[in-house]
């Protein structure tokens, strides 16, 4: 049973699963913005243009520009709050994922120079003679 939960944890915390979940949540919140824009601005304006009478935003509330702006801004603020909360949650999860892991130290680069056995000067690995003492270098 412990192995089952470990496998589930690996699956749920993989990057692409988290990205998909964030995308679905942000997509739902953005759908709210589009719906609010349509409900509060486009539909009432079309109603005024086509019938000459203002429509209703919700039950019994006659459309006014101020009410439409307030309703739309509320939806935008809800979207921003949702995005911020998701950002904080994902950031905390990323920190939790790296707590137990050791940072891999970079491997040292392959040497590009060697010491001349006669004068102990640094010379390139491919050198056949020392640039300082002109001695022939032994084959490696």
C-alpha cells in the first residue's frame, strides 16, 4: 500500500500534471471574465441597440454602465486572486519537492593543460614541446 501512495505522489506531482491542473483552473477563471464581459457589456448594449430599452444584468437590476463595470471588475479581481493563490501554492510545492534532494555538484571540467615534467610550466595537453623550456614532451 505504501508503494501505491508513493507512485501516486510521483504521478500527481509531475510537472505536466501540475501544469494541466493549473491550466484548467486558470481557464475556468478566465471563462468567468469572458462571461462577465458578455453578460455585463455586450448583451446589454446589443439589447439597447436592437430594442431601445436597457436590459437586466441580473434579476430586477436594470443595466447601468456603473453596475456593469463593477460586476466586471469583481470578476477580474477574482481572476487575479485565483492566479495569485495558484502561484503561491505551486511555488510552495516546488520548494517542498526540493527540500529532500541534494543539489548535484557540477562535475569538474576535463583538464586542458598539463605541467611540463622538466620546468613545471603549464602547457596545452596537445603540446609536443614545452613553450618555456622547449623540451620534448613524453607521449601520453
